C-alpha cells in the first residue's frame, strides 16, 4: 500500500485515521461475505474429508483422511468419472453437565463428490481403510489411458 501525505491534511491523530480506514475495510469485508451467502458469524468447518488425488499411467489414487470412522460406516460409489464418499462421523457425547473450553470436533453426516479427469473402470475399483486413511485405487478405463502412436516414415 502506498501512503501519500496531503499538504493541507491535519497531522494530529494521523495514526487514528489509518485505524479508522482499517476498521472500515474489515466492516466491508464482513458485509461482502454476508452478501456472498457466507455468514461471517458462524465458523466454517471446511471441507471434509481432506483428500489427495494422484495418478500414474494406469490408475488414479485417492487418499482421504477419515479419523475415527470405521470402514463399514462409509458409502463409496463411482459413476463414470465421479467418486462419491459419504458416511457419518459419530463422536461420543460428553457428560451432560460438561463445560466446553474448546469444541472443534464435530459429528454428523458428510458427503463429498470428487470429479476425476477421465472415466474409470468401475469393475476394478479397490478401497481400503487403515488407521483413519481411506485409500481408493481407480483404474483408468482403456479409452482414458495414453496410447503410443507409431509414426511411419515415407
């Protein structure tokens, strides 16, 4: 940010002028978040589960963090180029008169749909869950695999 002093601008309370501008900037930010449909008063939980997606020549690999969720509580489906992971995270309730100092772990249903760059062979998909990490191997369909083209000389 560039600051320029205006010649007739009073120099007393110079710092408070910038503090007021910063306060106005924060208020405008809150206003625009509200207009965009994101209520600023409620904390956002973020995207769950967190995923990494990689690929090699033959497969896509999805690794998702699902701490505390058992494999039989997950519903995974694949359709063409979309992978859907859903389930429910259950966290044991605290005592009835428990007083929270911080509450960041939430329970409830979740669903996440991931679009892959190309079609996969749905008959060969494999999934395993170990130590809170879901690993899904999605073989690429034959049409999606790169093909070597031979160039003939004349």
